[in-house]
């Protein structure tokens, strides 16, 4: 039976690294949304199930005066214990004022983004956990007679389609405008890939034989199409293929990828740090911080075990920041 491999053997890691960058960017956005919410919630971060009862209670506890009430109908009540009237506006010293309407608008944006980021973090963990080496998932799924459209995308990226049992992906070859409302970050990332773009534009027939029929992709035609488009290639001799990993250019490719991966992992860890240390160096030198970070790091060399030390990671970050300038 023929065996295949991705032309870009690091494609799955590249995609996961893109998700990590997406997470980092949106953690910054989340903090920007949260700051004005905390200002009207007395410096605290509301839980995701916070409602007007909690908002009213914390204002009363802090000595604020309710200035406007609203009567709620049963349909408007998002909780079990009915409270027909709640204050929707508070004032303090006749100068400061807080409106629940503004808080609710900001908090809805915050909670939606927070939930999406929680899902993204879970998705990254699943993709990493189900990832297989030596093109195992690629060759496993290419033996099926047909794949779904999204299974095909995962296969071409090098992700294990088995992860779709726990990751709900909306992306398909027939996306409707209303679908975007329910998009997760992984859907957005998949839409940006060349694998999705090219397969979505592929013909439904190849040599008068069915290739894509609604959500069904015929694997035999997928293989030939993917080879033609430069996504996969046939492994002519497995023993020779293993030897191909030895030359210096492959070795350097890994070191380059490992450096990018470890830089991103360090940047994300520093962004999420909630302790008292301020400088990048002090955080990296902290034994507890570095021990937790090292779980996300990969060896500097393909067949090695040594992961970059704090000083090396500091140089990586410095180089990254200088390049941005």
C-alpha cells in the first residue's frame, strides 16, 4: 500500500503556532475590554455568570445609592430566584454614576471573548495531544474511501482528524453568512489557510469522476489533487525517507522551527504571568515560572533533549522585539 507524507512536514506545528499567536493577541484585547469593566465593578473581575443581581449587590455593599429601578418580566429574568425590580443606575456623592446598561454591553463582549479564548486553549491542547508523528494520521485517513471536507483540510495540514470528535468546527465548503456568528478562533484560522482556500475552489469532478460532492471528498481523487498542488508526496522508499532527515538542511529547518516555537511559548507565558516580577529576565530566571514554561518548550536539536535555558529564551525574545522595530 502506498504511503504519503506532507511536503511541509512542520505544517501542523505552524498552524498550532498561529493559534498560539491568535491567543496572545486576543488576550491583550481581552484585557483592554476588562479594564473599564473592573472600574465599574470596584476593581474586581466579574465571573462569567454575573448578572444584574450581582451588579446591584456589589454597589449597595460599597455604599452607592440606587437612582433608577427597572421592573423585569419573567422572560427577561436570567436566573431562577425572581426579583421583579433591580436598580439599573447608581450614583455616589452626586458626581459618579454607573449604568447597568453600559456594564452589560461591555461584559457581554468580555464574556463572549473569554469563552472563545477558553475554547481556543482547549482546542490547542486537543490538537497537540492527538498529533501523530511519521505521517500516521495522514496515511490512516487516506485509506478511507471518502472524507468530510473538514477532515480533508485537517489531513492536508497534518492535523489528526480524530480530534474532530471533540472539536466542533463549522468551516465547510458551503459556509453561510449566518454561520460566522458561531465561529470559534479555530474556524477563523482554518479559513485563512491555503489548504482550505485551494480545496474550496477545487472542481467537483476530476477526469469526469466525482471529487467533491457537498461535504463528501473522494479520497482517491484527493490524493492525486494534493500531489499536484504540492501538499503531499508519495514515499518511494521508507528507509531512504528516514535517511533524508539526516542532512544539514533538514537539521537547520528543525532548529529554526524550534526557535520560533520556543519564542512564542515564552511570549505567551510572560503575557499570562500574574505574579509580582516585572522584567522579562526576572520572570525567566524564576525557577517556578521556568519549570512550568519548560513543559511547553521543545529541544533545540531534533534528536536532542536539551531545551533552551532562561538566558537563551531572553535572547530569543530580544531578537523578536528588535525585529518588530
